[in-house]
C-alpha cells in the first residue's frame, strides 16, 4: 500500500522540480520558427496575393469570416498597405528572434501573434503544414523552450557567473520590453480590437501579468519561497504543454493512418503512385518516374507508410522500436519535401517529430554543431588574463614583505629555498 503514494510523490516531484525535455523543446522552437521564417522569405514576392488587402481573398471576405468564427488576426485591424507590410515584416523578425532564443517567453507570444495574424487572414492558403504550425505556435507559448541552445541560456549563464564574482547584474531590456508591449496591448484592447474569441486576448494578458509577477518575485532578495513556487508552476505548465505536443503528433499520425486504411488505393498498394504523377506535386518528373517505375517498390512503400503511422503511437513504450519508426518517418518527410515539392509541410512535421528524439542523440548533435562552428571561427589563441605577479614596465617595485624577511632569517631552510629560487 505504501508503494502507490511513494510513486505518486516521485512523479509529482519529477514534474515540478524541472522542465523536462529541454533539448526537445529547443529543437521544436528552432524547427517551427525556422519553418515559418523560410516560408515568409520565400513567399515575400507573393505576399500580396497570399495575405495582402488586395489579394484574391479580399479584406471584406476575411472580415466576414473572422466575424463568424471569432478567430484572431491583427491584419484586420486596418486595411492599409503600410499596416500589412509592417505585420509581415514583424512576423519575420519575431520568427528570427525566437529561432535565436532571444527573450523566448516574449518572442513565443509574438511568434504566435504573427502566425495567427497571417494564417487567419487567408485560411485557404496552405498545404497542411500550416495547420500543424498553427497549433504548435500556441503550444510553444506554454513551454520553457529557451533553456538550451538560445541567447537566453547564454545570458543566464553569464548572469550566474557575474553573481558568483559578487556582482549584481541588472536586466533593463526586459522591463522596457514588458512596458512597451503592455501599453500596446492596453491600447488594442481599449480600441475594441480584441472583441472576437476570448482565448487569445486572455492568453496575452495572462502571460503579460505572469511576467510581472515573475520579475517582482526575482527582485525580492532573500524571499525565495515565491520564486520557487512560480518555478514549480512554470515547470508544470511546460511539462503539460510538452505532453500535449506529443499527444498531438501521435493523434496526427494515428488519424492519418486509420483514414488511409479505409481507402481502396491504400488497400491495393497503389496510393503512392498517383501523387507522384500529379503535375502540381511533380517538381521533378524524372525523379517521380524513377521512384514509381517498380510496382513492387510502390506497394511496399504504400503499406509501410500505413503500418508506420498506425503503429507509431503504440511503440512509444519501446525505445528502440520507436527510434526506428521515427527515423523512417523523418526520412519519409524528407523525401516528400524533395519529390512532391512540399518543403514547409515536411519541415513542420519533422519539427513535430523532434519531440520524440532521444536526449543523448540531441546532445551529441549539439556537440557536433559546436565543434563545427568552432572550426569556422578565426584561429587565434584565447585571451589570457595577465599574470598578477608580472609588473608593468612603468610600475613601481612592490615593497618587500617584512614578515617574510623575518621568517627567512629565523628558518635556515627558508634561506636555502630562497637561494635556489634566485638561482
């Protein structure tokens, strides 16, 4: 009877003591922000047709749709060209800053605002990966995705080193950023621009207030109880969000697999053949013809795709089998990106799959990247601290220590040691 309470206490301590999966959450942050940034850069010449006020899906139609479903988009706050250009540029900037891990808590919120603003403006633009990105942009707000591989982690490390030296570093950028964003949020709310669905406005205000409470708890020196409590709450929220991301990825694959099972083309093993010969999905017709030349290969790939997607959620309890199927799915998405010309869909799915990658593999990968970046840096010996015993040429000679002279006079061994040192 005592084992169950002990197990529950251990599980609760594990959930509250630390934010689990720091490397996995960092890869998710990097993957989705990179996917959205590359998409915005590639579609920059076509941004007017996709999300502009004079695009095929007009501003009036978008306003009517948003009024009916209550979705959030900042692009409908104004129909001016300048406002559209500013939102598009800010969405790209926020993606870059989240990719680098600069103020990840704030940038994750702004990243979500950029994604929702553009996607909800024209809901019919996308290839399936936009749905995954849409959901993951919201989930990222609840994660502590800047613990590793980020500028925030480097700043935290330098702050700890400065405190170890007895210094008291001050963060001036954070409070200024908090005040500016709070003022903008208050102006937008008072202007009635948040009259749609309540979830996004409530989330924005909750995160803004939580940041204030976190900062005030950190300013009170000697009172660690509030900060410990807030840290435990943040860990619980992070771990819950990470669990939701894992469940979402499993749900995507399970749903896709079971729907494929019901299709006649998937049952007879010919489903993979048809998208390879659609003109819209054939950027490399020669490569598509080569892959579909063998009927046996097409049948094996078709059945393997269905089997892996259906079986993947059930293999999470076996690490080796899970890693094998995960490798197959990542390779499959890489092939889809090249053969079918869907790079952003594949990048979004690979980023979602990254939540299941082993921590040991991610650490080795990070070490390889660090060593590779070190080789690319200009060579040169690291700067060394000057020897305090070496005098500057213009400095005065240090006075002799009289206690050392008296000790040397009394101790004959000290005299011999001093003579040897002079020789």
